[in-house]
């Protein structure tokens, strides 16, 4: 949502602590894209790690649980 928030300016004005959330120019767009990209990568890794851990937990042998 925050990535495309500046495109909604004609409908909704978004402000955070008095600062208008509208990237102007290529530098601010690149910074916003980089931040969103890092967030997407971290969320994807978190999802992967969660699935990996659940699969490991389910594959554990019953004898390992009894110890």
C-alpha cells in the first residue's frame, strides 16, 4: 500500500507526523522501492523459514520426541 500511496494523492492525502507521503523525483522513488524490496525479501525469507521449521518438526521421528 505504501509503495503506491503517492498515486492515490488525488483521492486521499496521506501524512505521517506532518510529513506528506508523496515521493517526488527518481531518488525518493528509488529509496521507497529499495525499502519495499528489502521488506518483501525479509517477509519471503520469514515465510520460507516458518515452512521449513514446520516441515522439520513434522518429520521428526516419534522416538526423538519421547527422549
